C-alpha cells in the first residue's frame, strides 16, 4: 500500500504539510496526517486561509469548521444540552431553505442526532462513558458519521467523514482518530482539522481530560481549487 505521513504542530501546520504533498505529487491515496496540538486555533486563520478569499463559489472556512463543531455557538452557551438544542433549532430552520434537505446534514448534527434515531446523541454518550468508566489499556470509544440507511452510494454528496474514535491514553489524554473517504485540501481540509480539534477540546473539557493528538486518514486526498490557488491559500 502506498501511503504518506505528514505531521504538524497545529491544524494549520499539518494542513500546510499536506498541501505540499499534493502540490508535489498531485492527488494522493492514503495520506495520514497527525496534528500534535489540535486544539490550537488562531482566529486570524479565518481570514487569511479561507478559500472564499480566492473567489466566489469557494468555501467559507468558518462554515466548514461549524459543520463539525459550532465553535461560535459554544462560546455563547454554558450548558451542553443548551448547545445541542440551539444548534438543532438553527439547523432545522436553515434546512427549510436547502434543496435535497432529506439527504443533507452536518457532521455535528449526526453526532448529536443520528439519522433515523433522533434520540441517539453519540457525543453525549462518549462524554458520559469518559466520565464514568475506569480507563483500561486500549480503551476506545467510537462514533459513526455515515449510515447505509441514508447514505446510499452516489458519486457526490455523501458524507466524507465516516468514522471517529477516541483513544484514551494513560494520564487521561485523549486522541481523536478519523477516516475521510474524500478530502479536498483546498476547500475542506483545514476547516476539518480545526473543527475536529475544537470537537476534541470540547469532549476533553466536558470529561475532565486533556487533548492529545488528531490522527486523520485521508483515503483520497486531492486539490479542489487549482495548483496556484492552493499554493497561494497556504502561503
């Protein structure tokens, strides 16, 4: 299996390393990214490295992050259930104006209200186990972002983040392991890394743990914005 590993201190550092791989090699299969300090988040990145700055039709970095973790809403709420309720209220209101709303959703929605099982809050289940289980060697907690019930095979539009796993290390340090089937390093990857880091930070704060590393397997990593645009975005 051809694979390549990139390591960065912050989400921005790790994304830039991945960008250099794609600029050198083109699209890549089995790119493994490690972010050593995933909770690091500089608000200046939202302007400097937002794909939207490179032309209309590009993604807004803020919105990419918030599909995984609504960091701005979390700053305005102190209770986890209030955060979930307010997010779902805003999400459902927005969905009234989105085409194909029956098949569209966000990752955070799936974490707190899984499709077909609205009573299932995977995020709260993970937090609860971290607060009540004793840690054992190899302890891990899994959540799923896709389901064959809703996510039938299609060329575009299905969730790219499929799987997440919390690894509980000695010293109460938590790693987050994720798998992406497709990973656009122009429009999505930096926002994904930031959002995942903020999600891990939220889980740790709620369970009294310490953020460890973010480990991401991009099964197919590619540049969705053009060589020069990607190079300028990462500069």
